[in-house]
């Protein structure tokens, strides 16, 4: 038996500064089949709003916003599980 806990990120990421994503894990990855869904947002310096730059779900696949981030995320396709983001 296994469980799943959703945990929000611990902080906003700022270019050039470290940030941490919180994670709770009770089992090794190989013990529990898992899929991940992820959304990444970006706010340019001086802007007031965040813009979605990436969305991934196992059902819908990957969507990347047009612009400077297009083509940047290709390395994520290696696992198909996106847990290494």
C-alpha cells in the first residue's frame, strides 16, 4: 500500500538564486508506480503577472508556450514521467 501527498513549492524561483521544491516520499521510486503533472510559470523582472510557460500531464503530454522557452525543455522527454523536473 502506498500513498500520495501533494505539496506546494517552498518558494518562488528567482533567476540566479537557489530555490527548493518540497517533497514527501515514503517509498523508493521503484516501489510505487507514479506519474507526475507539472506547470511552470515565469514572471519577467518588473512584470506584475506570471505567464504559464510549460504544462505536462500524462494524459495531454507536453505543452510549451511560444517564445524563448520553446525547445528549452526537450531533455525532460527522457523518462516520460517528469519526476526529475
